[in-house]
C-alpha cells in the first residue's frame, strides 16, 4: 500500500485565539457553516462544503492561557489530496493570530483498518528502532517525553519480541499486560510517541511526537513522516526492533537513510527532507563527515 492511499487526520493545539475565531479561520478556507455545539469541550464545528466536520475544542492541557483562548483544531478524515487545503487552513489560523507554545502539540492519526496485528508490530518496531533519531529531529522536549509523548514502552517491546503476536487479541494482551476488552480514552498506554492504544479504542494509530507549529511546510513533513512510517510497516514482511543509538557525528546522515527508506526520494520530497533534517547535526551526504581535501 502506498502512503498516498492511507486515510488520516490531524489535531493541532493552539492558544491566544478564541474557538469561534479559529472556527471562522477554518471556514474561510473550507467553506460551509459554523455551529456552536458546546458540551464539556465547548466545541465549535465547521461543516465544510463536502459535508465533513472540523472541530475546534477546549483543551485543558493548554493552561498557560485562559480556557476561552485554548483552541485545538481537529480535522475530519482526510486523504493525501487534502494536504494543500490543510496547509491553507494552517495559514488562515496564523493570520487569525493563533499561535503555539511549548505546551502545545500536534497529533497525526492514521486509519488502522489496513493493519492487522503483525503490521502493527512492524510499526511499533520501526518507530522504536529509530525513535532516538526522531526525538532529536523533531525536538521533542524532555517535559513531553516525561508525560504526554513518552518513549516506546520497553516492557511492551520485549513482550512482542518474545510472544510474536499473531492476532489482535494477542497484541491487546501484549500492550496492556492483560486482555483489555473495554479500553477507555485516557489510559496511560496512549501517552507514547506511537499510540497503539487507539487501534483498540478509536480505530487509528496515533503519532504523538510532534511539537505544535503553524508552519505549513513543517506540518506537511510531519504528516508525510506518519504516513511513510505506516506504509513502510504495511509493506514489510517483518521488522527489526534493534534500537539505533543516537550518534551526533552521523545523525543527519542516519536520518536521511531512514527517510529515503520510507520513499522520500526526489524533488517531490525535497522540502519534507529539509524540514525533518534541519535539527540534526552532521552531514546528510557523509556518515563520518565530509572528507578533508589533501593539501597540495
């Protein structure tokens, strides 16, 4: 399966703009109508011209501002062709004076329907193997790694290596440590770079590794990374969980190799590679640094 065939959605946390104003910014791009649904999250929704619902809700984790200035934008189910329109939504939010803070994050959801247990195990292993590279590339803060965006659980990784789950029930036991037939929303298992809890709760796999931004190019690169990892897992017969250590002298080269392995090759992915490699030390073309020219 190609990454272009996967369905996905995104949650973007912002501050300093009211939910109504954020809804108006979304509507200015996607058209349709705005409704104030209220409820415990004080939801504003935008039903676009295609009948899809965008939601803007309160998020208590954004406590650096009063609650009326907390706006988490939740997209409907989107496809690869929707990326340019989403980028326009992001630009409209920025124009409306929305902004981001270190407390804000971005979550990308990929529909879990194409995955079976073996493919989800592949995905967990691929993310785990490369997570130190991703942590540095995405600039994940230590505070987020300690709570909302924790590294992959070592116990879970050891269990899937040992038990080799064949069914979703097997994977459920490996994830929770017991058969969890009634998963709930705010379970601890969700707060990892890769949230597989959602595959049992909400029919998605969630990538929680991204610091919030309203830079449309960076957000596009985050979406592509999530889709690329999902497609890699779906197309692989198996995956290794042997973790790569972070080496500052070769980090940019090492991540470039990973990105090329995800299919991010050629001019179409030039800006995606640029954004994902920007924080990495080293040289993208030379593993041990560019050779020094011999003096004449």
